[in-house]
C-alpha cells in the first residue's frame, strides 16, 4: 500500500428528486472518513439543491440513515462541500441560502479536486 494519503472526490448530481442517489454519496463519504480518507464532495445539477439549508430534512431514503444526520457527520469530520456556481445561479439560489460550510466554486475547482484525488465517484 502506498504511503500517499488517500483522497476521495465524490460528485453528486442527484438531488431531492432521487432520495436514494442523494443519500448514498454521503454514506460513502462518511465511511471513507471513518477509514481516514480525506473526502471532498462536489454538487452539480440537481445535486446542488441538497446544499440548501433544511433541504436534507425533507429527503428520506428507505433503509438509510437520515440525510441531514449524514451531512452533519460529514462536515463535523472535516469534509468539504463544493457547489457549482452556475448550477445554483440558474436555480436562483443565493449563497446565504446554502448550508454552513458549503462553498460556491467553478469548474476549475472541480477539475483540480478530481485530479488530486486518488479515487473519484459520481452519483
């Protein structure tokens, strides 16, 4: 096994309309964090809607932990939340409507994070 620190980049493109595919990325992220893997999550398309304050309180996937609890655990463990600027802009979502810790970024940040990761997942 390499001595290089492990980093997982997860891009989330599904939002509240698909509770299972909105929740699974956070299950994977928190599992990776529990294994001492650095995790960065990006949100594009409808996935950006998950970053609106209180939205996760209304997203439930049968058989999975509550999304709001997963997000809280992820952030508390140092996880980063990067949100596509054009995606939230086209949905008329302002930065002050986003979860604490969510940062609006552009494509260059997503490219940089994916290139520096040892693995990437897309949901």
